[in-house]
């Protein structure tokens, strides 16, 4: 096969304990999936889950023991961190039932849904798509994927992020409005999930701005943490 332009490289994420990597197909993100974060964004209560996507090449790998670097993005003056549990899909499917959903999970990772909040807010006000606020280049840092069998008790794991060593977000995965299995059920009713899909499951309360020079360190108990510097 030959191509008229150079085909893009396969985006991939390291897997803890394996030399083979996880190839990224799509990045799905869940909006407002922790009650206290929904409230801080001006919403209340449990609404059906909703989704947006980031391009696969928005991934920035923050490998174990290293500090990854992301550039401060263009067009924004309000870059926000959102620490999230990421689910890596190993087996695809449509209309997956919640009771079967965890058999589709390859593993878990710690991710950051970096957000140009000012642009997202403008788009919300105008009823326009969030892409420019959410799906920009380098907007999806992620740590290594831990295979599910080696991960800790993820449904009850602490999740947190510090900026320059100071707590910003600290919660627990048990506070997800739509848990991992329910999220997969809803998502797979709308799209056919494929091996290689990543799901950023939403962020708890405490989102806030970072500026050039800040270092974010985040984690989920039972998974390899991440460190990302804003260059
Ligand atoms: Mn998010």
C-alpha cells in the first residue's frame, strides 16, 4: 500500500509489566460524572451521562518515574486540570450490558483531561461544540496502563492531583455518578467500542487553572501516577 501523504504514526501508551504497548483508537470523555464537580460547574443532580471526544493524537504519555511536558496551549488564558481515571478497552462491542462491561476492560490508567476553560465556556454559551476547548493538541496526558488483573480496587480508589505539591483535587472513584460498568453500557449504546478505545471517566471537584512552570502530579490508588509540567 502506498499513500499520497505520510500516514500518521500509531499513538500508543506503555503497559506496566509488558513490552507491548496499547494502541489508541479513540478517546471518549464523560462530562460531569462526579456530583460535586457538576455543582461547581453550575449543575445539580444525576443526569444521563454525556460524552465528547478528543483526537487520539492528543495523547501525551507521562511514563513511570518521568515528568512529561505539555506546551501552554494557544488561544487560552484559563487552562484547567481535570484528573481522571482512564479505562482502556481491550474487547470491543455494541450494546454492552453493565453486568458484562468489565470483561471488556483491558486496564486502567491515570489521565488528565486538560481544558481551555475560557474557550469551552464561550462555546457552551453559544451552544457550539466543545472541540476547541477540549480536543486541542496535547490535551490528553496519560500514565502507563495497568492491566485490570494487576490494578488495585479501582472502584473504591482515591483519586487526586497536586499542583506544585499542593492539593487541588482529592476524591474517590466510588463517587462517580455513572460507574465504570454503567459508563461502558451507555457509551456502547451510542458507538461500537473497539479495542484500543480509551474512556476518560470524568473529574471530581476542585478543577482549576495552571500556568507555565507548574507541575501537576496526580494519581489513582493502585495505578502508576503521573507528573506533567506546563512548559
Ligand atoms: Mn473531564
